[in-house]
């Protein structure tokens, strides 16, 4: 069977992401690709959801799925979704090279709920963040549910999915971007930390927070002060709080709307200190 990709659709990889796409926005799912060799209950469930929604199901060799997923862990499943598409990691250096101000990035480590991703994109757009970065593996992508919650931000904020988040964090640090991660046990407060320079705000996923390796790559760990009885905030709320504190410290100046033009070139190194 031919493995030609549906025109105008982007891949959403992994069992959970495909399930969310089929449950919350099946009208935007063009096709569902499944590994023809797998015969487990989870893939059978996805096939049933797709057929109930009138979505074409294709059984393909693993090599075809590997190629379409670009190295991501697809778990034998790719849902082809129409609408805004995530950008590849290769676009990051060109995007940042075209900025005329210190970058403000939101980095999400393992946010799996598409509604939370959509809300984070919406906050990122409102606060003027230059991009949202997330891993491909075990994380939500631009499913119809995420796009709907984003309310237009999925089209305006570059969403960059990367295969190896740790490697990208190292590249950002080498380029002069300070990585500041949120953690409940961090000694520094968000409101006592300088957020005015080239900045990547790193937030962990629901429940478990940042992974150990991601945390180790952060230059600074900070916490959001909590005065009530709850111990933590929803990740999308925390993202909004952090982004707007960064915006406040940067003066909250209005600037020209972001452009989608990518300039060629490597990340320009900036002093870290």
C-alpha cells in the first residue's frame, strides 16, 4: 500500500495524542496510520474510534511510520491532522536569528493534555513569547483540541517540536539563552529573579513536573509563591504567571506583531551574565 501523506495534514504521533485527536476533533483527522504488524488492544481501540468517525485507517509497514514521524516515538500510530503544523527543530536557529530583541521562549517538558498545551500557546501569544518548544515524544502536539483551546495562537506562535529536548537546551545555552525552570522546592522566587535577558522559561508536565535531565540543564530554578492551601498551579496557569512577570520586567513595551519570516543563520551567541 502506498504511504503517501495526506495533502495539507501534519503528523500527530503516539497513542495518546492520536486518541485525543480522534476524541476531540475527529473532523480534522484526515487519516490514521497504524503499524500493520501490531495487534494489541490499544491500536484496535484507535482503529474503532477512527472508523466510527469516518476517518480512513491505513495499515502500513513500520518503516513508513518511522519516516513520517521524523525519528519520534510514534508507538505504531500516526494521526494526520489538518490545521496548524508544528515546526521542526531546524527552524529554531533561523527564527531566533531574525529577532531584534532578547528572545522569550516557553519550553514545555512533557505536557500531555492538549487543552493545557492550547492554553499555554494562548498565554504565550498574549505575552509576546517568540516560540513554544516541546518534545515530540510523550507530549501533546497540535491536535484539534489544542488548536481550539489556543483560539488562534496555534497559527501565530511558532510551535517547535524537537526529538531531543536536552540537546536543544544545550544549544540554547551555548547561544546565550538563560534557562529558568519552575520547581516547587526551588529557593529563588519568580519575583526576585531577573527575567529581562535572553530567556527560556522551562515548565514541567502535569503531575511529575520537569524530568531530571531537563532540570539539570536549567541555569536557575525558581518557584511561584503560593499563599493558599493548594501546593501547585495548573501548568498553563503557571506559564501565564511566569510569562507575564517576564513581560512586566521587560517594561511591557508594545512592539511590532511577530513575523513568521525565518532568516537563515545560526543562533547568535549572547553573553550569559
